[in-house]
C-alpha cells in the first residue's frame, strides 16, 4: 500500500517536473531571480541606507552620514531597470526556455513572443494633470502595468502560447518558401520563418481584439480577474499556502526534491506578491500580502525544507545516538545557509517514518505562527526578496526592511521547530536501546 | 510485481532528483560578483557577462544586459 502511494506520487511529481511549460517557467524565473533580488536590495538600500526623508530607520540620517544620500539616484535607477520590466523579461526568457525544450533556439522565438505580448497591451495611458478636471490620455506609450509584475500572468501565457503556435507552424513546414539552391542558407532560413512569425503575431493580436469585442474587456483584465486574482487568493491565503508546503514536505519525505517539483506552481504568484509589497513600501504605503516569496524563505523553509535547524538543535540537546550527533554537527554550517541535504539524506529524514511527522508539521506550525504574529502587528511584513541562502535572523531583518519583531518571530519559530522535533529525538533514543537489546 | 514496482520507484526517484541539463545555477561565486559589478561598474559587469570565461547562459546574458542597459540610461538621465 505504501509503495503503491509512493509510486503514484512519484508519477504525478515526474509529470509535473517534466512538463515542458513548467520547465520553461521554472528556468525563466531562476534566471530572473537575481534581477528581482537586485531590485529588492536597491529599494532596501535606497530606503534604509540612503534616505534622509524616510520616517523609518536610515543610515543617512545619522550625524555625518548624509553623504550617503548621493547614492539614492543610483539605487533608484537600478530598481527601475530591474523590477519595472519584469514581465517583458519574463516573456523573453520563457520563450527562449520553451524554444530550447522544443529544439527551436532561433533568435526570432523571443521576438515573436514579445511582439505578440505587446500586441495585447494598451498603448495609451490615462493620467491626471494638475489644473485639469478630466484625466488626460497619452498615446503611443506602454503603461507600466504591462511591463512590471502586474502583467506577469498575461505575459507568461502569451509567451507559452505564441512559442507553441510558432513552433507548430514552423515544424509543419507547410509555409516554407522554396528557394533556389543558389540562395544562401541564412537567407532562405529568414524567409522560412517570416510567415510563421507574422501569422503567430497576427493570431494572438486578432484573438485579443476578438476577445475585447465579444466580452467587452481586455485579455489583461480577464486574466487578472479570472486567473491571477483567484490564484493569488489561494496561494497567499493561509490554507492554500499550508497545503502547498505540506505537500512539498510529503514529496521530500518520499525522496523527491519537493521544492523543485512545486516551485513552478507557486513561484510566479509569490514573487508577484513580494514585489507588490516592495512597490507599496517604496511608494510610502502599507504592504498588502503577508504570504509571499520572502515569507517562504524566512518562516517556511529557513535552514531548508522541514525547518531542520530545529532537528539539529534537538539532536545536539537530547540525542544519545553518536551517528545522529555527528551528522547534526556536520549540518550546522550548511544549515546556517539554509542547505539541509546532509540532514534529509544523511540522517536520513527521507523514508524515515520516525521523522516524517515533525518534518511536515514544523513548517506548518512556524508559518501559521509567523502569519498570526504578522496579523497582530508584532512581526513586520516581508517586503523585500532576499537570497534564500541568507542565514536565519539576518534574512528576517533584511526581508522585513529592519523589523526586530520579524527577527524575534523567526527566533521563536526556531524554538517551535526544536520543540516539534524533540519528542521524536527522544523516540530515536529508545530505538537505539531496542537495537542494543536485540543484539 | 512487487519487485517491478520497487524498481519503478527507484527509477522515478533517480529521474526526479537528477538535475536537468537546462537547469540554471544563478548564484555561483562568479555570477554573484557580476551582479554587483553590473550596478557598481556596469561596463565591467557587461564584460564579465559576455567574456569567454562567463558562466552565464544565453537567457541570463540577455536579461542582465537588458537590465544594465536600462539602468545606465536611467542613471545618466537622472544625473543630467
């Protein structure tokens, strides 16, 4: 029965992780992550290091440190360049990655995807002007909502669909233009991709126009209302969030890299949530989403999946097994950088019935606790994306933009995870006694 | 029957835990240094990005170059 369930779960996980669209999205976001983190750090530095006008803490407000404000333009420019063009970059990278999977590495693939996406964007912007009662319409511009994280879902879907259509047309070879043999290969290739590119862009653009005519709303609005908002509601709501991370831990305990398998499902939404918080804080408003990409790193996967820092501490405190103690000591250094493969595969936790329950339970409890502490206002919202390898406590301080409440909450989460693992470490002591008796 | 299921489980596990050929490692030491250079000294960052020893794949090169280009343009615009 156990093997049957394991096999079924593995089959599902295998299908999910090898699904080409999921692979393309996962790889594209892996390439984008440094850009997102750079942007988030630039906002952090602009506000916490260089700002002389912020109401919160800032290094530049200290006596003799006002010169730091000279760097504000630099960080603001980097923030603008990175986070304001996230959707444009996502469209290009998803198209490249999907093209790679489909054996189409032509330069035209991302260009077709980007053109298709832009054909669905508004090219006007309504803005209010001081002294005028009615808003003014500016034409021939690409509004920010289509280039930053807000347009991410439309961008992702368009990139996938456009690339698929383009590849299908090219592979069918029905629109190939026969050239004489004297024509160089690169010239004939340019002609061969001409019709597929034009047809793909026209099909996407035509569908957008048809949709607007029939339903009276743009695809951007429709995807925002029907996909983006409900998905965000599920994943940034506590039940959906806990379910997905419990499932990730279930994958881990049967020996699968749960984070890698489920990342494509939640990554885009969670990144969008943390970026929305970053933008709100940068605009001087209150952050909106408690659960986001930074919250995952700080309270759900700190020291690795299953919050194994608690297990390391519990073993060092209470274990009588020398083999466990040796592995725990070995795992302290990588654990500080949130790497716990030495524990999951070394102890092991994988396929170990003793540690399965606390491994799944610990992140659920710490995430719920941190969520509650944020709701009551003790813990600051997670507003900046930070590298997941940042050590515990420092990561809480950075991601929250300097909230000591977040640091204390993360410290309490470590204590909670230790308490969750402790009874099972005591149980493991009993198993060594039984082994000695049986010998 | 039971043996073939166990074999299937082992095969699936191996398949799932083997890193994909296309997977990207975004946080190597070389790449981290390049991200910092992109902001502090953009021309040198671009050199590191496109040099022969570069560890970046095409997707990363395109994305980083795009960001550096917009960053430099915005910075110059704000300074003038």
